[in-house]
C-alpha cells in the first residue's frame, strides 16, 4: 500500500508508526467514507474483518470514542486498521453498509453497546440488548453493578 499517495490525497490523514507490522490510519469523520471507498476500490481491501469502538473516558484525550475498522486485502495479503476519533457530544459516523454488507450487524452492535449512531444505516436498532434497555453497557461510565430493568414478558 502506498502510504505517501494516501497522505497526499487525504491531507488530514495521520499514519502512526506501524506496530508489529500492522498499518494504522487515523482519519477525521469528514473523510471516513472517502478513505474507506479508496481502500476498497483502489487498494483492494475487499474484506471487512471487524468494526468496533473504544471508549477513552478519563484518558485525557480530546475525543471520547474511536471507531476502529479492520480491513484485509485478499489480493495483496495485507491488513489495515482505520481509526476515527469521535467526540462525546456528537458520536456519529456515516454507515458503511453500502460498501460492505457485513457492516450491518457490526454497526448495530457498536450502536447498541456504545451509543454511536451510523447515519444511513438500513436498520439501526439494538441487536444484543432489548429495546427498552437504558444506556450502553460498554461505555466506561455505565454503572458496573446496575440492575437493569428486565423486559416485560409477552
């Protein structure tokens, strides 16, 4: 993968030093969709391996959340990790279900567990917790010993 060409094309792109041979790209939300389209179409990262999130509450960072996307190129046998920092005030990203259908359930899980909204998702509803559940259990400020109300029996 030509990191210099990517850096030229996406001026806001940050490329930290590789860790254990894995490339990480950090991109602002505004360029997220364009970068992923480029990685899929031009660099042949055709497999969405995972999409998840991290809550950095209390770490002193300027953002609270990061959405992390792992891609793999079968053709080039190469992996890349894309991170998108998101603020607590506006935890939203465009959905990538139009690029990879596998993103459907992954985005729903991140929405359910972290409360991050994916604009344009075809069915952004809870996937692990019931509809009446309050809160997002993987957020660091979710009470550890909370007794969530159980769903009403049908």
